[in-house]
């Protein structure tokens, strides 16, 4: 029997959620994703010391630009060992400023272009705020494809579909965390609220022939991954990918086109904001996620400043 990882790859594109080049080389995902938290972890790896110093030199003291240079350098290294695409995140502190998001996204693409990497191998990651989604719509029309992250609600998924974004990353594990904390229940299998959220979004997209890719993210357990087998893509930590690779049990496909899904509804800004207001979990986790990424961005800037 082949490993669960190899079985999963038969019907889901597997993405590695890390900046660790060694882990990516070993686990052989198609795509990879990074974020400020992962880049901060990568900065502590000895291999990246020279890259950090080079990023700082190229930026001439601009710490924000140095972070972008480091992020792109890590992305370029990853692209040498994967066949697909790298997702690179825009500074989370800009999440509510459409013009600033637009400028930063284009700067990242320009840095990749200078490194000889075409935009066909890069996805720009943006938080799924209303401003982030609107920026993604502009980028998509300009030929720059996007990955909308920190996605916790059905309304966010609807708005991303309306904007024509290339890919969304609903956060399974963080949804699970919120409900477990607030109910005291330890959800398993198909009862997991994070699993249910992604399943609902996937079925909505497929029923309405929406092209946006659904990529489940932020996993806590192997069960969550197994319950979403068949999702377009899943981005998974190296630790959980390794466990899948070491397990040779059978893996059943859970998601597939053809299931019932809700009728399409196109949201106005007012409808989006009201739906977000009514979803306490999504509101809290989005704000928390932006704060966490912002603090890790600041820590990465501090690492660079100390060189």
C-alpha cells in the first residue's frame, strides 16, 4: 500500500506550508506557501544567514524592503525545487489600505521579475479583508494572480469568488481552535467546524462553476486533512506531511464535484460587512491573524536591524 501522502496526491494538489527548503526538497510538494510567521522561523535557520544579510544590503537600510527582499529570495530558492508556484504574502499591516496593498503587491512582483521569476510562478497573498479582496480583483485584472488568506467565513469566500481571485486559503485549524475554546468540545471527523466550513465553500464553488481554487490551510490533525481529501489543494506543514508519508493506511476521497451546493449570491460591501459582523468567530480570527502576522513582520524587521 502506498503512503497516505501519495494517495492524497492522486486527487488533491499538495502544497507545503513552510519556508524550510530542506523539508520541501524531502516532501516534494507541487507548490509552497510562506507568511511572515514562517519567514521569521526561516530566518533562524543557519542556511538563511547570508540571504538575510544580502537582503539588508540591497535595501539600503529600508527594513520593509529588506523583508520583501528576504521573502522573495526565500521564494526563489523554493521555486528551484518545486514544479509549481510560491505564495508570497503582502505586509499584513496594510490589510485595510487598498492603495498600499496594490503598491506592495506590485513591488513584490517587480522583485521576482528582477530575480528572473515570471508572475506565472507567483501568487500574491493578501488577507481576506474587504480591501484585500478589492485589491485582489485589481491584481487579477492586471494579470497578477492572488491567494486570499486568513479566510474564516462563507461571506469571505463568496466575496473572493465575486472578485475572481485565483485561490483562497480557508483556515481549518484556527476555526477548530475557536469553536473548541468556546464550546469545550473536541470535534473530530466530519463534525469538525473547520472541515465543515471548507466543505461548504468547496460545494458552493463547484455547484456554481466558480473557477477559484479552494486550498484548505492551517491544519491541526491528520483527521482534518483526511476529511478534506479531494479538495482542490491542501497546504500542510512539513510535520503533518511527514506523518502522512509514514502512514500506509487507506485514504478515501471525501470531496468531489457534484455534491449539492447553495445558490450563488453576489455580495455588496454592506452585505459582506454585515455577514462578517454576525460571524463572531470569523471576525475575531481575522483580526487575530492580522495582528499575529504584523507582530511577526515586526520581529523579522528587528532581526534584520540587528545584523
